[in-house]
């Protein structure tokens, strides 16, 4: 059952239970002595039941929201008191009585748990049984301790495989736990001690006053205090898509829901596991991470190879067993069986099972997880929090990035740079601009300007604990409010003296914010600010040079449009501020008849490094498109500065884009580089067509609540960690913690590294698989014995599976990765170049091992009673060194110089050196368990030389041309790895 469906069912069950309880009368909650001593007047369970059960009757019994606030020792204006730590109602006391705002998490799995899980592998269990039987039969045949060496060797190898697997899985789990902890770092604005501040949701306590605005997640259960048009999306709890209005008569807010529109303040009444969300999480538990597309694909490959391995294992056992039985029959010993014969058959069975162990490439999905976990950890250090494993690998295939402007390409530190006021434009750089403005403007007009700035804003001026003033709010709002304070405005006085009747918060659809305030004469005044052309279209009057409110002529409208476009060409974000006096005080904000007060130009400088990052993307075959709500001239100016708008590229207005048919959109989209004045729906349409019609792999950046559909629709959704709303972050796959475009390019680079690292590992593993399977099978068929024993194959399995995955899948990205085209959707994972390398290396290894196996004694001049043991050891040693050098060779699939950057990958070097050292110990000192004998230094040199031939041979093989892998078309459309050069000459659609 899907997670949302589970939540919905659990909620309905809970509601039915609450109704049943309600039918039997209200339950009684007694106040304990501990609660009374702490200074509170309400039991935590009773408090929790009010919000959770939407219990208006009980709320009224307690005196409404004001009554609840007094019972939890909180002020609706000042919040809770934290300045006196000895206070009875301090934060620690509240947490002790009412709980912490944390959900109970499943305890982390211990290392021993991972060991236990690794032991559950079926083939390892069969091998353990074989080892135990081998020890029993061996002791009976050869006595103690000689008879137990073979079985003990298998057990030792199994122990090593299990320990290494458990260590790698345990380390991954620790990494994912760190990432999970990072995911849950959410901050909210609260009022405490009369001051507004940011606190972590984990530090919220009952009695806190939380400020909510569009895009916020409700962090706890609570009650509505004040606000405007507060619309809550409860679909995460109820499954109902219709948003719910929250107001004084219906004041209940539930943890885990989202603010869809409006703003408000809430009193926290329930935290943590007592909340509605907490109760549901307790019922359901949390689901694990889904498999990524590449893991699914490689699991399929592993299954096919496993089946082939099973077939080879069965054939090998049958060939060995039949040959053994035929030999016994020829000697007329078929009826007489000894324990030695039983031991031989057990050995044959162990070899067959070990072939399956080697053949089943469990290292494939392990390599993906290792590589992704490693990349995610590194990206977290580089300010990118990857929320879903699959995003990292998908980002490597991204062929298009649709990016926001503000905060992503620009610094998001906005200042008012220029202002048009009373007929003239003034530069606001430095103090002289302010002085000129104040000296040339009448007090009445300046007062209206200050009202328009200070009353119509969602930002606030707050005092910190150090007594310093700071502005909380969006960067654009904050820049405007800072400008108002610079002109001498008093934020607190304006808010205190004026009664606000209605507020329409800014949204990306309306592109304006409006407020209606009461005037002392009994009338009302409406203020409106927002996108210049929208607000200008609502005005029919203007503040002229003399400071009078005159009718606006057509010529003046044209002049104002020229001023707006002039500001925009200087890469300034423009806003118009307007007002209108109205008789109606019922709360209806007018949509026309306004008087234009001013046009403000706000500067938001381009981030350093963005131009280079965009250039890197274009070199890498990734098209960058800017999708912004700004004026088209501002958008074009910034896009040119960033290097996004190039010759032949198109800048289009969202309105023009919406008016085109699907066929026209499909024709023009490949050339669109800038979309201005866009609505969230335009962004969603653009992404949908790019993905489904043009077969692009699309990454999208977003920060607003309305960006959520586009973030979900994209292959990779990238939310801004600073400017982004919690709803946007919830919908995204990656959170860019520093809101910087350069970080997005870094994610793409790591994504490509993940993909290519896994390809390297697959090439390495398939080569080992082919050689191990063929040499044992062919040898069994021809000579009746397998040159590689169960213990030896288990050691090889560990080299190629766990250690190989760790070595090759954790290589850091190289800069040249961004000089190639992105991998297409339909491109085969195992490329022609990989098959060329696998086949070439396999042929060489099989030729060497075959020659040694069938004619090794004469070739090496081996004589004496131990000649067979020495030859088998040489074959095993040569095979391992072939894999060691092939592992080095696999560092690059196409380039000849495989040593480049090898010293920057310390994990790779440590694993190669460890493999060689342990191989020497195995051969020289653990021969009793590994069925090996010590070798002379000449034979060691020979083994190393035969293995090292893999390196020059690999270089020669890479010189064989194989052509490019053509991507498979999907849905009847060819894949675009990038566009053909566009016609010259910039265009404006």
C-alpha cells in the first residue's frame, strides 16, 4: 500500500475512534501535582486532544486561545519567557512536562546486526554446511588437525567476506543517518520574550508563538491567533486535495501540513509524538530508501549473470562427479566407498557453490550504493544535500537545467539602486541620493511613500538579544523596507498607529501584494506593490513633479514604460508602488483606479563564478535556461551577463509562451534560453515538453511553493536551501544549501562521476567473472579438477566484489568529465568500449591461465612431488595479479594513461596495496587453509609480470576503434545530447 494511502487509512481509523470517544462524553483529564508545581494549568494529553480532535467545545471550556495561552504560561504578544532560566515555565520545564518536538526514530542498527544479515546469504550458508561436512569427513579420514584445514579455510574466507560486507554496509548506514539528520534541519520564526527569532523546529516548545507564511510546513499542532487568508494544505494527512481555511472560529493547525496561501501566527499546543503527525508515524513507521533506476538495471544484469553462473556451477559439478564415478567404475571400485571419496565429492560440491558465489555479482548493486553514498557525503560538504539516492546518478545525465534567477544566479542580497519619484529618476548609491530625494519632495508625498513601503510589506524589523535591529523577510521586501528606514520611516510607529483591514500576500500568480488599512477620517486606503507592468496597468493617476495627484495620460504611460524598461536594461528588478483612497471599509481591495507613487529599481548582483559555471555547462552539452518572474529586459540583461543568452537564443515572455500551440512550443523550446514574467504553470509546461516531447533529462531549480509541481515533474528537482520554502524542499531531490548555481554544476559533475565509476567497476567485474567461470569449467571438463579451490575463489570474490567496488566506485570526479556530452536516456549502460576491454582482457587471461593449467609443468620446468601444488599456486597467484593490474587498467575505460590522478585517490591505492600484501600472506603463510605452497622469488616475479601485461595490453586494446553507442529512441523521438549550433543574431520573441 502506498505511504499516502496508509496515512489516509490511519487518519480515518483515528477519526472514527475520536468520534466514538466523543459519543461517550468528554474524557476527564486530571491535573497532576507536577504540572501544578511547574505553573501550568492544563494536562498535556488534554491539550493534545483539543487540536488533534478539532475539539471546539473543550477549547471554549478553557477560555479559547487566550485561555489556553494563560494555562501554558505564554503571552499571545510576547511569547514565552526564556530570559529567566530559574523560571518555573522555562524551556527545559516545558520539555519535561509537554515533551520534545521530535519523533521517535527507529534505533540505529548495530554492526553485529549487519554481520548477522550478511550471514543470511544463501550461497554462504551452503558453503558453511560444506565446510562443516568437510571438517567432519576430513578429521575422520586424515585425523586431527590436518583433516580440518580445508573446511576451516572455507570458514575463514566466509568470515572475511561477511566482515568486509558488514563494514561497508555499516559505513553506508552511518552516512545515510548523517544525511537524514541534515534533511531534518528546519528553522521557523518564533516570538520569545517579545522578540522575533529563528529557532530549529526541534527546539520548539508548547507555548511558542510561531509565524507562518506561504510555503512553510506547520511544525507542530497548534491554534490560530491572528493572520490573513491563511489557507492550509492538509493533503499529507487527510489525502484531501482541497485546501482548508483557518481562522478564529476554526483555529486548529496540524503538524506536517503546509501553508498554501496567506500568513498567520499560531500558538504551539502539542509537540513531537503527541501531535497528529507523530501519532500517525508511530502507527506506520518510516519506509526505506527506494532503489535507484541504475540499481534496478544492474540487479537485472546480476540476475542474468547469476543464472549463467548457476548453469556453469551445475555443469562443473556434474562433469567432475561423472568423471570421478567413471574413474571408480574403470577401477572396479564403484561398490567400495571410503571417507576420502566422500571428501572428494564434498570438495566438488564446494567448488560448484563457490562458482555461484563468484558468478553472482552482488558487487554491482553494492557498487552503486557505495558510489552514491560516497558522492552524497562529498556533496554534503560542498553545500548540496541529496535527499534521494537516484537524483545523484540522474544528474549525471542531465541535458538541460531550467534555473531561477534570483538567489541562484544572483547573490540574493538586494539593495534599492535607483528610484523614479515625482517625475525624475535618482541614483540611490550612498547618502546623497537620500538627501536629494528628501529635499525635493513635499512632506505629504514622502509620507505616502513611507506608508506604501512600511505598511504594505511582509518583512518585519526585529530587535535581537544584542539590541541590534535586523530585518526578517524575503530579500526583495527587505531591500524595500531597508530603503524606507533609510528615508527616516519608523516601522513600529506606522504599524502601531494603523489598523490593517485586509492583506493579500504576494504570490507568483498575482505578482503583487496588496493591503487595505483604516484611515483616521473613517475611510480606508489601499496600497499595492508588485510587477511593474501589472501595477502600472492598475493606475490611472500619477504623482507629478509638483507632488500633485494628476490623471495619467497615454504619453505618461509610455514614459513610465520607458523608465521601467530603462531600469530593466541596467539589470535592475523593477517594482511599482501605488495607492488608492476608498470609502468601503468592509475589506474589499480594489483592482483599479490607483495612483502611481514610485518605480523602484532593485539591484541584485550576479554571483561570482556563475559565468564560468554556465560556460562549463555549455561545454558539457547541458543547455541552461533561465526561467524567472522578472521583466524581460532585466532577465535578458542578467542572462547576457551570465553567458546564458547567446547568439541565436530566444528570450520569450511567459504570456507569449502560454499563447502558443503545442506544436509551436515544441518548435521554439529548443532555442528558448530565457523565459521572463513566467508563472509556475509556464515552468511546469516547459519542463513537461522538454521531458516528454523532446526526450531531455531535465534539472529544475525552484524556491517557491508554486515551484513544487515543476520540481516534481523534472527528472531532478533542485530546491534552494536559503530562499526556498519548506514545500519546495519537500518536493525536491536535491537541496542546494548555499543557493549557488556553481553548486548545481558540482552536483552534475559528481553525478557523471557516479555513472562512470560504476561502469568501470562493471567492466572489471565482468572480466573476472568470465575468466573464473571459463577456466574452472574447461579445466573440470578436460582434466577432471578445478585449478581454483573454494577458498581461492572466495578470496577472488572479495577482491572483485567488495574491495573492487570500494576502489573503483569511490574515485573523485575529473574535470574532463564536463567536456563530454551527457549520457542519453536510451544509451546502453555497458558500452561498446567496455565490451572491447572485457573481451580483450578475458582472452589474454584465459590464454595465460590455460597454458599454465595444461602445460605449466613443462613450461616452468617443475619436477618433484609438489609440482602440482606449485603449479596450482602459480595459476592462483597469476590470476589474482591479473585482476590487480586489470583493476588499475579499469580506472579509465577509453584513455590510455590510467595512472593520471591515481595518487589523489587514496582509497584506491590503499586497496591495491592491501590486496597485494594479503595475497603474499595467503600464499606464503596460510597455505594450509588456502591450498597453496610458498613460491620462489623467480615464480613470484613471473606471476607479477604475467599480471602486469594487462596494462600495456589494455592500452593496445583501447586503440581499437569501436564507434559511438547510439542512444535508443524513445516515444518516437530521437534523443538530444545537445542542440545543433543555433542561427546567429539574438532574438526576442
